[in-house]
């Protein structure tokens, strides 16, 4: 096993984990989920779910991966020989593939917008609106499928190159840049006339909007945004040396994610209210609002282009983790198969994703349990697959590991350790079961 790559530096792992976590979840999904589910109520529940449930599970995944030093399935197999725990790894693999199948659809939208931004054509034609432009893009069957294919292709090209050269390098430059860009946008958005209404929408809770479904969706978002519940971080942490502080890394990743999500919200919602849009328009929200905000900035067209490039990178650092998870399980320690497997799996996921890509246009009247195909895959993965995976991971780290093992792994103050232990043993499993039950009714 000594032949496995390791992350060369502490900051390398941190950035790769953050790169996997920070992506469309924070920038695209968080604003529209908050916008459609009561704003501040959703945001509060989301933050609560992160600290009480998703972060402890993230740390558990780091633990399992570092101890296993192998892909998710092998990590479970070597640590629990002859027991069915490894099935959790396979569950993660299937859910990863499904997530990537619709993630790449949105990645494709970004490419579509990027291509338009490059010729300064993110403009509605006369008399129409940004919302109509978005609809036009996502309804066009040829464009969405080609764009989705191009996005998967980019992902495959990076993953087949192996962990070090691809993932690590990419995350180092992009994240800080994206961050600075967001800060500038927040300032622009907050200084628009009428912006405060958006801030109120985000931070003053209206508890009458609280429902079991909101809670389930907030939990799903908390898992999704930290890339938790489907053993991805097990795969990443398997490249980790013994000296890293996994608790601290987990906390940093969580804080960074919350921060970027809130920043994204602070760009979107003030502009929504100031410019007279609706907060609950769904997956198109950022694609409609962002160009409208950039319109209010000098050289907006150019900045919009740069922004979409950064967003594309943030999206790709996430999509490579999804593909990496599937490929690493399929390849095991046989590294020769890596390139071929990356292509095979990538192409398969592309095909699985085509119905999702078409579900806003030609397949828009096909529904599964009352949801469009895209929404159904999203719901199945976020709100069923990930909580289920997270439940098993909690049980494994909380009960299967002896406290001696987990204490040594976490290597932190007794207070922090017992806090984590209570969360992983009691709070997380019980909360997941209850939320699951009430949210699905
Ligand atoms: N967290 C990423 C985002 O917010 C998406 C993602 C990457 C993901 N890997 C994951 C989600 C694993 C769930 C599980 O964009």
C-alpha cells in the first residue's frame, strides 16, 4: 500500500476536501433551496444540521478513510472483515454516480452560460427576460446534452490523471479567487436600492414556514454541501498521513462552506428583492440573478465571464471527487485499470444523466412520484441515499470503533472528543431517523 499517492502537504488535503465540498451545493443549490423554503428558517436549520449532524459524520468519514488507507469498500472490508459494512461503500458508489449524473447537467448549464459570456451574449433578446433566457438554454435538448457531455469529459480528463496532479493543483488557485470575487459581488448587491429586504429574508425567521419537509431538505443540503454520507471523504482521507488533524480539517471545511453559502445568499437575495425578482423560482435562480447583478457593475460582461470560469472550476473540483469515488472503488489497488475505468464509468454516468438533462425540455411531462426526473434523482440521492449512508457511517464510527480507537484518531481535547462522541452516537443517528420519518410522510 505504500505505493499509494499521498497528499504532499497538509494544505493540499485541506484544499482538496474543501474543493470537493465547495461547489454547486453552496453557490447554486443553497440559494435556490433557501429561496424556495422560507429563507431564514431554512438557513438556520441548515446551519444547525451541519454542526449537529453533518460535520460529525464528515469527521467520521475522515477517520474511516485514514484508518483504511484504501477506497471506501476496501476500507470497510479491512476494518470489519467478514461483516456487511462494506455495503455502505457500495451504496456510496451508486449514490455518487447518480449525483454526478445530475451534477453534470448543471455543470453543462454553466458551460452553456460560459460560452455565451465569452461572446458577451448573456443577454435576453429584445423584450424577453433573464428568466426566459435560462428557460431557452435548459429546454434545448441538443445543447443541454452536449454541454453535459462536455462537462463529464472535463471531469474524466482530470480524474484519469490521478489524484496528485489533478485535484490538488486545481483547488489551490481557484478557491481563494472565487472567494474574493464573491466579496466584491456582495458589496455590489448590498448597495442596491432595496437590498435590505433580501437581508431580512435571510436572517429574520418566520417560524410559520417551518415544516418537517423543510427540515429534511435542510438536512439533505447539509449533507450535500459537505460531500458527506456517501463515503467520498473516506476515499479522500485514505490518501491522508497519520499526522493530520482530522477534527480541525472538518471544522474548517464546514465553516468555509457555510461562509460561501451565506456569501452566495448575500449576493443573490438582496438583488432578488432590489431588482424585483422572485426568490422561489427554483434551479434557475442564480443563472437568472447573477447576470442581472453583473449588469449593475462596470465591465460587467467581462466579470461575468471570469465569474463563470471560476464557478466552473469550483464545480469541477466537486465533480472529480464524485467520479474519483466511483473509479477508486472500481479500480481498487490495480492502478493500471485507472484510465480505462475513468472513461467507462464517466461515459456510463453521462448516459444515466441524459434523462435528467432533458427533463426541463422534451421530457418535462415525465414525472416520478410527482417530481421531474431531475428532481427525483436529486431527492433520491440527497434526501434518501445520503442520510442513509450517513446513518451507517455514524453507527460504524460511533459503535463499531472502540472509544480507544476513535479517541486516538481524533487526537483532540477530552471535551471535543466527548462532544463528537455524543453527536455521532446519539444525536446524529436519532436525528437522521426522525427527520427521515417525518420528512417522508
Ligand atoms: N459538495 C459538493 C457541492 O456542494 C457536491 C459533492 C461533491 C457531493 N461530492 C459529493 C455531494 C459527495 C455529496 C456527496 O457542490
